């Protein structure tokens, strides 16, 4: 490549990185008014706990297995074409989801049938959304070649801010349409999700795609990957994250159920609690991004994976607060979710960036696909286990079945951290984090320095 061509490519890459933020921002609207409210929508349709578990995990499981097809498609089609077609079909699926609510209102569609249809339609939506992930990950690996922590933290922060705003607006829309009119509120939200996803798709058209050619020597199967998991660092990392997914999803699908059905919170209060998590995520993404670029993604993963062990356990006191001090319940849960958002921001950012650091460009699509598949199997197993605890009404002392699921989730997170976290090693040269350095830095830090860490 001559100098002029190199310069032009650099400009194209910088423009593509900005476009990536724009397309992600509109997808953030879809996330905020659409995907984040699919469980409340299912509850409004009358879905039971097992159906909620299936809705939370089965679409992801099917979608991630479908990514195996993406690896084949990438041999014949450009990554841009795969993403645009997949995301377009994903957008269209919001229309039949809207239709289910109107069928409930106008022809009294049975709850069980409506819930099953929702699981099927949402699975189709997620299949076409997640089928784009290997192509998108490979594409972004080509575009972001340095300081990935800072870039993805900044991109995620912008998207999370837009998602947060969308969640807030959506919550108050549903609160306005509460009661018998709630399906009209959901129809408005999902129509916005549909339009926003279409706009997101349109941005890919002008996004620069570096040349990519599939080479057969870089191909390896899921079975090959699993067979060698314990013998390599990346495999042990995937095993850790996958088992953590099992533990997390014993509780994760049922926080909304607990708030809306057991605590009987309004949509406004539900939204405030959910938003607390998103808000602290936004605040902490830049901090974790800079921290990971300096001290490594593994250090962030270790800190945050231990902290997220506490989250489901901190929900247990709600059983006392609802009886003794109900006015303190919502502020307490907002504080818990604020901590959750800060922890999950670091965990999610460091785990995805660890993949970018550990995997070569040629193997990125395969490794991200297998990472997602094994993680989604964890989601499915966890959510089914949680659903069975609720279905068979397993209680413990004064803990309801949902709180038993939260307790089990927390205990398993701790055990997995103890057994597996130290088996994973950092993959790049990073600065050693010393306690003495941290104390000295904090001692000499001015307020403006502290502010810059979160910028």
C-alpha cells in the first residue's frame, strides 16, 4: 500500500468507528424500549415462571447456536451483507410481537398460547440479531487495533446513556397506560424499537469494511474447541464465564418477576430500580476502560466477578423490608442495583475485551461464536434451574422460591470464583497493580483527577 492509500484507509477506519457508535446508539434505543421490556410484556400476557425462564434463555441459546451458520456464510458473503440482512429481519419481528397484545385485547387470546407464541417470535428475532455477532466482532477487530479498552468503554457508555434514557421514558409510558390499556403502551414502545433498529441497519451501508478473506486453515469446530478447553488459557476463561452464566441466570430472569409480581411495584418504581443499574454502568465504563488498558482486563474481571457474587444476596433483605419498612424498600433496591451496574460494567467490558486481546484476527469469528454458544448454554441451564425452583415452590425458612433462587445464585458465583478464577492468566503485558501504589495514588489525588477517571 502506498502512503496515500494508507492515509485514506486510516480516515475510513476512523469514520467507521464513529458510524459504529451511531448504529449502536439506535440499537440502544431498541434495547431500552424493546428487549429490556420483553419480560414485563410476557408477565402482562400471563406467562408463568417456566415460560419466563424459556423466554429469557431459549432465544439466546438458539441464536448463539445459529452463529455456527454465520461462520459458513462468512466464506461466501461480506460481513456487511450478513449484518444488514440479519438486523433487518430482527427489526421486522417487533411487528408480530406487537400483534400479540392486540390479539389479547380484541379476541381474548389465551395466555398460554400468547406466551408460547411470544417465545417463538422472540426466538426468531434473537436468532437474526445474534447471527450477526461473529461478523460484527470480526469486523470490529479489524477496525479497533489499539486502545480497545478506551474505545469500547466510550462506545458502550454512549449507547448505555441512550439505553438508560429509553428505559426511563418507556417505564413512564407504561405507567401512563397501566391496567387494561397497558398493551397500547407496549405497542408504542415496540413500534419505536422497530423503527430504531431499521435506522441502525441503515448506518451499516456507509461503514467501511476492511478486506477479509476466509482461510480454511483457520477453521476449527466447536467440538475441537471444547476438547482443548482445559489445556489453554482462553478455553479456561470461556469455561469460567460459562459456569458463571449458569450461576447468574438462576436469578437473572426473575428479578423483574419478583419486583412486579411479589413486591407489586409500579412500572415507575420498577423503572427507577432498573435505571439505577444502567446509570452506574454509564459512569463506570470509562473508569474500567482506562483501568483495563493499564492493569489488564483480567484484573478488572477478578475484581468485578467477586463483587457480583454479592448482588443476589443483597436482594434477600427485601423480604424483611416489605414488612417492617416498606418506604425504604425502593431506595434500598435502587442502591443495590447501582452497585450491580458498576460491577457488571467492568465484568462485561473486561470479558469481551479479553476475547479481543486473546484471539487473533483470523480466529476472532470462530472464538467469539463458541464463546457465545457456551455462555448461552449456561444461560439456559441457569434459567431452567431457577424456573424449576419457582415451579416446585422450593422455600427455605422465610425465603420465598424466588429468594431461594437468588441465594443459590450468589453461593454458586462464590464457588465458581474460588475454583476457577485463578486458572486464567492475563494475555498481554500490563502494569502490576500494587496496594501501595493504589493507596499513594488515592492519597495524592485531587477531585479533578478523580473526575477525569470517569470521563
